[in-house]
C-alpha cells in the first residue's frame, strides 16, 4: 500500500486554481521529489496533505488516513519542515525540540533521549543551548529537520529545504536527508525547484500551473530527452569520426570543431573512446541530461533562471562532503 | 484536550517572560508611574469622600491596568508568532484548537498574575490595610480577570497577521478599555453614553471586583458599582465566550 495517495486533488482560491486535479502515489521508504517553478502549487499541495487547508475537491490519504476526515491521525503520522522557518528564535535549539515533543504528546520519559538523538543526528548537539537567533540558515534548517523527526513520523514533508543555503550547507543537509529513509524509517516528500536536487529522489513528479506534467524516476525522465552527450576535441576530426563509427556504430556530429556523440551510457564509453582514439584525443567532456532538460522539453521554459553556484551534481557534492567529514 | 500541549505553551511563555528583562521592568514601572506620579498629582485636586486618598482609590484600577497590559501583551504575541512563522508549528500539531486557546490563555494568566502580585505588594506603602482573606480574594480575582483579558487578546490576535497592527490594538482598543473601566473615576459619576460603554467593557467588572475586595465596607461615590457576584459571573461568562469563539476562529480553514 502506498503511504501517500492523492486522487484528483483540486484547490482553488476564487478564480485561481492553485492545484488542478493532481493524482500520485508515494511508496513507503522512498524519497519523492515534487518539482516545479514558483507558484506551481507545491506548497498548496503540501498544505492540503498536512491538513492545514482543506481541498476544494479530490482526496488525499496518508498512511491510510483521510486528510480531510481524520486530520488528527494524519498530523500524528507526519513531520513538516515548512518553506519558511517556524522556529522560536528566542528559545534555544534544545528548548525548541522539547516544545515540539510535548506538543506532539511524546512520553515524558522519552523526551530527553529523543531530543538528544535528534540533535546528534544533525550534528547540532554542541550548539544545543544557543538561542536559535544565533544560528546560521543551514543550522536552522538542520534543526527543523531534527524537530520534524522527534515524534517519529511516517512521512516527513520538506518544502524547499535547501532554499537560500550556500552549496556547502546544501550538500550537508542533503547528506542527512538521503540517510533518513533508512535511519529513521521515514518516507520523504520534498519540493524543490533546484533541478539537481531532484536527481537524488527515487521518484519525481513535475508540476506546472497546478498540473502534474510528468512523473517517474530521474533516469526514466532523463531518457525522455535522449541520452548523455560526449563532446571531444581531437587532432583529426575526420579520422576520429570514422573510428567512432567503427567502434560504436554512431555518427558523431561535428560542430565548431568539436565532435558530439549521443549515447545511453556516456561515462562507460569515455574509456573506450580514449583507448580507441589514443593520443588523437585532446579533451573529452561528458554532458548528461538534467531534469531541467526534461522540464524545458515539456514546458518550453526553463524552470528557473538561477545560479546554482556550481552544484551541478548534487550526488557528488554530498559524497564529497561526507568524505571531508 | 491535550494537557501536554497546554503545559508546554505555558512553560514557553513563562521562560520567555523570565528571560526578557525589559518586559519585566516596564511591567513594573508602568503601575508605579501611574500610582506615584498621576495618583499623587491628582490627590491634590481630588479628595474622595470617606477619608480615602485618590492614590488609594485608583489602586484597584492600577492592578486592573497591570493585568490588562500584561495579558493583552502576552496574547498579542500570537501575532508575532504568526509573523515569524512559529505559529504554524503550533497549528500543524495534532492538538485541538481549544487546547491552543486555553494554553495561550493560561500563559497570559500566569505572567499577568505574577505582575499583579508584584503591584499588590505595594499596598502597605499606600497606607492600605489588607487582611489575608482580602489578599486571597484579590489573587483569585486577578487570576480570573487575567484569563478573561488574555482570551479576549487571543480573539483580537485572530484578526491580525502582522505586528504593524500592534499600535492599532494599543491605541484603539487597549487604551480606551483602560479609560472606560472605572479605573480612574467611578462608573456611577460618568455621563450616560460613557457609562454604557463602560458597562460593555470586561475590564470594568474586574476592577469593580477588585474594589469590592479591597474596599469592602466603602459606601458612597467611590465604592464598587456592582456586587462581587455579578462581577465574577460576568468575567466567567465572558471568558468562556472568548475561548469558544477564538477556538472556532482558529478552526476556520482557508
Ligand atoms: N492563500 C492563498 N490565497 C490565494 N492564492 C494563493 C494562496 N496560497 C497560494 N496561492 C496561489 O496559488 C498558487 C500556488 O502557490 P504555491 O504556494 O502552492 O506555489 P509553490 O509551487 O509552492 O511556489 P514556490 O516555489 O514559490 O514556493 C500561486 O499562484 C499562489 O499565488
Ligand atoms: Mg512553495
């Protein structure tokens, strides 16, 4: 049974239809990415799922509970990290978490251990007695993630968890997020408009103007826009093209003195290329399709013109971050 | 009702109250200014009947004012919480709106009663003579009135989302409530229209109850306007009404 099930969900504000008949399912223990540009309807969907607003029509279930009819049961089984900070800045990190534990009815005898564990998980234990107003943006986000886990929810909602963070903090936060399904036995539902972040998800749905325009695993979606592109500069393009044709049976395209070949597995074909062409090769570059290309293809517009500060491959950044720490 | 949630809402308010020195200082300074600057000045002009000084006469009113300001201030902090997002943390929790209103109402009650007690301790300085029973009576009234005004403040807070509204609430609701409460002058001496407005004000009954407790045998123009039973009944009924309406308003989903 899927842990989140949404059927034909509609939410209108007067004339504006913020969410326009979406349906999807999320399997337990996975990371589900909800992608879309500003105003697409991501937060609105989260608000309905979290029982903070009621849907105009359609149904939503979490862990088998109806979001409209059993809000209190739904609330017990979810944790939320809102798009904007919802910490009490005049309390310490520790106090914020204890407050949350009481609010969610965690047994008194367990509160202390749970708060300690949560703080340790996000590596904030040392700073637990600092007022939250002294925290950096990244620390606040981590604290909110920790808080969302205190009452052991089945599903954790993360609305733009890395928005406004620097690359280092983003990678750091991503490290925790990707660990969560296994470590805390929780399903992650996250929204983002950073396309690279979506690649970490098990499944992605892209929403635009309140409608889901495509759904699938990152690999599936990327396939829809063709494979990887390997571009190379060589000493002799004509000779190289013939060799490539012999090796892979692909016609390489020549553009501005560079050769481009489109293939399913770009990373695997690079060593072969170099072996085959030897020192004719001057340089090789691998370009992989991104979710952004998927979005571009489906809507004809880029999801967001924003500098992502060199975070072109979030998975690698996360790995690199883990290595450093 | 979720008692955990009610408890932690009160604990949070208490912690912040203790931490914010400036709030405590201004909470104690305000009644002192009124008693010793305004009260002492007015005493030269006004000499109430029955051998009571004007400063003594306004003492229940100043207690009421302390409760008014501290209760409203505590409840209005909901608007701050809304502005800074923390209120969503509370609203998203598996906690009934009734518990949230009661929790916030009791938060205001606790900090407001503490401040009222501090002011109450001034009574010997003013030459008042209060017995233990009277002190207990005043304490009970202070608690009831604090809860009533706090829940009224919560009701106000449901209508506003940004702290710019703070000065609107202070100037157009809180200050008129103070002046139309019988704090500074007896209700029975007021012209008709003002007397009616005064009777619609919850604070009036709280201050009147305090007058009943502090000057039990007083007769004449400076005495209480209603019986203690009437005062307490009005405070109780209004408190319940404010709680129910505020909980309803929070329930409303967009
Ligand atoms: N309370 C509201 N009243 C009226 N319109 C609203 C309300 N909340 C959201 N909307 C509108 O609904 C649409 C979807 O908003 P939503 O916040 O869900 O977008 P989003 O995908 O989360 O965008 P972002 O990436 O900017 O967070 C927007 O056009 C927004 O203006
Ligand atoms: Mg949003």
